[in-house]
C-alpha cells in the first residue's frame, strides 16, 4: 500500500501491523527484516498520523510503548486465577517422589508424559488480552493480588501489543527477565556514568519492572517468556501444555526454544542434564527446570496442594550465587609481577563447590565495587566463568569494616610495587629475585600447552623454589632423583616419574618452547606464527623489529616486547641454559612459501554446530592450513564455516556476500574429505 492512496485510519492500521511485525522479527526471532533507518521512517510516519488524527490513536500502537507519564503509585490487580508457586525438587529422590505421586494420582500404568522447560530466574507476570488487544499487565504480588505494571510492560518489545485472537479474554503468564547481554551492557553504561552497578540480571529486571516512570523502564531492556495461561474466556484451548506453548508461539509470544517433552523419570533426568550443560550458554539466567504433566485434563485431576500444583515441580540447579563474608584481601604476584588482589572469603557452597577465594582483578575494581574488609558480599560462580565477588551488600556493613590498602612492597620479595601511569595493574619490580615470579614462570613453562611436564604442579614448584633446589626453568633439566626425593611427600617412585617427565619434555617444538618462555604478549598463537615465519630460534632472537613486524598479527607492541625480551642479557642466558639442558626441536626453513592453500592468510568465522567436527577441531584444522579464525563477521571475513543452528553470523555473511562453506566443502577444500 502506498502512503498516499489510503485513508488515515487504514494507513495507521497498516503501519501498526507492519511495525509490530518488524519488531517481532527483530526482538523475538532475532532476524531483522528491515534496516533500522526504514523502521524509524515507518515509526515516525505512524506517530505523525496519530498526532494529526488522535481519534485513531489506540493503546496497542507501537508508538505507545514509550513515553507514558510517570505514575504516583501502582494500582492493585486481583488475579482472576491465582498465580501459584511451585514445589521444589533438589535431589533425584525428590524427583522420583514427584513422579510417583503423579502416577498414583492418575492411576497411570506406564510412564507419564511431561512438558519440560527452563525455570527462568526473573519475575512472574500476567498479561491480559481482550479481543486481541493487550489491556493489562500485572506482577504476581502475593499470588492473589498483584500490581498493575501495564505501562512498564508496554515498553518490553517482545510482548505483543495486539495478537491475532478474538478470545473475549486471554491471560498469558510468564516471566520478565533481563538477557545476560543486556544486563552486561546496562552495567557497562552504569559504570561509565559512575552509577551503582546491578548485582545480577534478576535484580536489574526487578528494579526496572517496578519503576513508576515508564521512560526509565524503557531504557532498561527487559525480555519476556511465556510459560502458561491464566483466565481464558471465549475460545477452546489445545489439550496439552506443549501444544498450548506451540499455540502461544504461533500467536507470536516468545516461548522458550529449550522446551521439550519427556517420559518418566529417565526422560526428566535426561532433560535436566542436557539443560544443565547448556545453562552457561543460554542467553538468560535459569535456576532449574520445570516439569509439568503434559495433558491438561491430567493436570486438573491432580489438582493443587495449598498454593502449589501437584502436577508440576521445579527441579533446581545448584545456586550460582550466595552471600558470605569478606574476611580479608590478600595480594598475589603473577609471572610478570602483576599484583592481583584476591578476596579471602568465609567458605560458602555455591555453583556446586565450596568457594573460599575469588580474584578481585585490580585496585580499581575493588573501588568500583565499593568493597570493604568485613563486608557481606554476593559471590557468583557460573559455568566456566571465573568465580567473582559480584557485589557488596552495603546495608550489612559492620562498624569495623576496613578499606583495602595496596601494599607498597611485594609480600614475596620485598621489592617496591609500582603502578605506571595509565595502567590498571600494579607490579612488583623484583623480577628474577622475586620467588613468586620465578614460581609462576616455571609453572607457565611447564604447563601442558608449553613444555608439558606432567606432574609438575604448584605445590611442587613452591617447594623446589622455596628450598632453593631450583632457581629457574633451566635448573629443572639438571635435577637428580636424590634432590627430589628429599622433598616433602615425594617418594622415590614419584621422583623418578618426574625426572622421566622432564626428560620427555626435552623433545618439543619451537612453538611450545617460545610460548613457554613467557614473553609478554606472546601467547600460543603468536608463538606459532613466529615459529612458522622464522623456522629457527636464532632467526627470531636476532630479528630486527622490521622483520618481526612482517609476521602475521604482530604489531608494534608485540614486536617491541619480543625485541626487549631478547635484548635482555639474562634472558639470552636463560635460553642458552635451557638449550644446554638438552631441549631440542626440529628447526626448519621459514615456512611461509611452503604453506600455500585455499586458506592461507584467510580470515574464517565459525558458526553453528558442524556434523562431525568440534569447534576446537575445526579451528585447529583451519589454523594448521594458515587461516586466522575470527569471532565476528565483517567485510574482512573471507569464509564462514557454518553448521546447524547457525544464527546471526550466517545472516550477516549472506548480507555481505561472503562465501559460506559447510563441513563437506571445507573438508574437500582442505583435501581431507572423508570417504566413509
Ligand atoms: S509455572 C502453576 N513455569 O517460578 C505453576 N513457573 O515457583 C505456575 N517460573 O512464580 C508456574 N520459570 O515466576 C512456571 N517455566 C516456568 C517457570 C516458572 C520460572 C517461576 C514463576 C513462579 C515461580 C514458581
């Protein structure tokens, strides 16, 4: 329809539908169908038309999502159907008990079918639609009476303002939450403004939902997921929970992609384990899974006990957050002298294990979080993210709480600690006389990805250095069984094993050796590129800056760091001693010429799940073929290697006209196509 030929009323109706359609694709499906500028144009056209013809302006217009006036207080909403809570299962025993009770209640002969979904860690709300128009949104409150937060919920872009249903009344229930990425962006903005940080996505969502001024809520990106129905009048509903969720999805409500159906306790265990594995990668926090008897008629037969249904239960995951006491702040000295403050915590069980310390990164971080020794703090251990002190509960600060003072001297060697201008990190200036730095550099050298000396862990290195058996990595290659056997908890057998492991490590590669040296800014990838480019260690040691800069991804900072390292006489001496200790690797010609293939020097992005290759394997193959693997698609990307469920990266590649490969094409280009 062109803007000119329609009546204002028809054009307004058209624009409302079109904008909401684009919103749905953008916010719910994550697949934009229109450029931002075009969306803005449609939105402004609608806004202008509604201003010119206020008689056609309605509350379900996308223009009404923002800018409603602040309220003085929330009105009360009495729920037509109470909003209940759920019983919890913490153990397998609880799960078995729940299933047994359901089977007995239904006199079921075989396994029961359950609908399974994530237990979102957000806030329960109820959305009321009358004849397809969103008219009211309310919090759960005490389950019987909640608060009217319609004005705030209108700002939530994934909540449809109108739906394709003429039911006299439809109440959709679900959870409002903040996606992890939105939470991080929000906190980054708060930090930039010097405002207080939110503890976690749930608190940020709760604070945003209960704002009296919806313009504030609009700046706090909230999301919504539907998980059930409340009062429904004037239509017949699908007969299972799973089918109801599919129906809600067809009405364009966001419903979890992770939902599933499982039979019996075995099926539930499988779902629980699978979602537990996925938990860290999900875009939102969850604190468990919810099982619901799938057939609605069976749900009704089972009924309720006090305020929770008998037909559903929440199976909890170990909590990722807990509160505990900050007993003190120690500092640790790293390989390069970096001083890291570490929180000593009163031990607390969180994320499945006991946590008694957590890194605090640096002094600024302590200040930013406002931590004082003696405080009660929120600690968090989520997936493989480094355990952290997420926030302090200032209201519980004891009278004697003390501020952290960065020591002026290294606790390990007494050398001065300095902080260079513009750097966040304070450093010990002790260098090789600092036992902490020596220990860390030996551990770095011995680690699996470097020289791979099996069995040489931190306790052992600690003893070796403290008892002056070893002063540097080269000393390892001079160790005898007798020197080792004298150490605590070291029998002849383990001493012999370690000597063996050290001997084995003598045969290595130039890449591993270079990485093991611990040159600042030279990680595994740079070590590999250097080894490939130069072929031989002496060529690197003697390379002038210009030659170093020819290496892929080596810029001035890295090149200078390499130069500085090898210009230092004691570093050259250390390398000579290591070689004298018998460490060898195959040296060769500069490899650049021999490595020509379709991926040489190309930038490749991986996305989705490949049929047989893991991400790590695909990355290793690409790198071995001379490619650089990057995390995001841009004009500089040469290929995108895509598997199942590839998302926005694939779309972007298509948009930019970048060549997309599947695993089969990739393998045939590598010349390793599988024939089986
Ligand atoms: S169903 C009659 N499904 O858990 C059952 N609740 O303890 C009503 N929640 O207040 C709840 N994810 O906020 C259900 N997939 C899910 C859920 C879920 C999170 C929350 C909800 C409720 C609380 C119950």
